[in-house]
C-alpha cells in the first residue's frame, strides 16, 4: 500500500479511538458524579404533576405509532425531493429514477390507505 493510504487509515483509527473514548467519558462523568438517593416517590410514573391512579401501566393502541411512523417516513422523503430537484434539474436519468421512487411511495400510501392504517377512528 502506498504511504498515503497508511497515514489516512491511521487518522481514521485515531479518530475512532478518540471518538469512542470521548463517548465513554461523557457517560462515565455523570455516572460517577451524580448523587444517588433512590426513593419510592421518585420511582412512580410522573404525568402532568398528578399522582397516577391505578393501574399505573396502561396499554396504548399501536395504531397511533404506525400512523406516526408513516408520517415520518413520507415527511422525510418529501424533504429529500427538494435538494434532488435542484441538483438533478437537467438530468433525464435522475428524473426517471425519481419518478420510480415517487411511484413506490405512491403505492405505499395506497397500500396503507387500503389496509385502514390512515383511518384515525374505526
């Protein structure tokens, strides 16, 4: 290997070691310095300043999470369309690739709609 590659990989390895060391340091300092005074009052679920009434644990409908995940997926994909449109304004290959991508997104929305995932109340 040429000498330039070795120096590059040494820099990558050094950056990785420093990064992992910094990450461990960030987690270790609060663990070592934070006061620990456990109590029953601190262990209860906190919700809007009111004491929870039994049962403390309650099950939520999974439909809310699916709806949120679908929103995030399509919202993030829509954000990627704007830079793509600016960069690949004159490229026909990129245009057709994005049309295929949008077709896949469209069929995903239709599929989710037909499955009833996008209906809030049933």
